[in-house]
């Protein structure tokens, strides 16, 4: 019984860093919002060995196609988190954020990045939100997403 208890505690400790990765960020709720159940939405989370060669510990992506209404929910969250960025590149069109690359202050010794893209309109609209953390530099992340 004690073995199972210790194993459970160990597993919870190992899972905690990825569960807490975005704690305190506004975009955290975007990855679990109601529209993520829509078939036009894709949500991915990668961690562990797959990311080691990229010097990343966590990669999360949200991709919405033909759902321009979601921008009114996601964009303000990105802007709020982006206001705390130590470095950023942004583009606007018609007062709307169309591109944002934000370098957030490190947390727990890990670099953190948010990338946001909103293109097209109507059914051609594509919204992409990425969150990455690890030892990778901003230049490394830029090379990865190109």
C-alpha cells in the first residue's frame, strides 16, 4: 500500500510542472475554452523527450479554422499577457492584432514564448496560438516556427 501511495505522489510531482506551466497567464483558459470541442479546432500539447532536441520542455498549440468570432475572446488574453513581455514583435490591421511574438519573463529558469496569428476572414480565417517554454532562445523559436 505504501508503495502505491509513494508512486502516486511521485507521479503527481512529475506531472505538476506541465500542469502549472501556464499558471498565471491569461491564455491558459484559451486552451480549454468551449470552442476547443468544435471540429474546426485543434489543440496539441507536447512535452518530454519529443521536445528535448528543440531545447523545449512544453509546447502547446491551438489552431482554429473558420472561427473568426474566437478572436474576440483570445486576442484580449494575448494582449494582457503580452503587456508583461520583455520583448515583442506585433502587427495590427484595422485595430486587430494579426501577429504577435512575445518573449515573457523567465519562470523557474525557463524561457517562455507566446505566438499569435490571426489571418483571413470568414471561413478562410485561421487563428493560431502557441505557447512554448524551455531553454530555447527567441531566435531558436523563430527558426522553429518558420
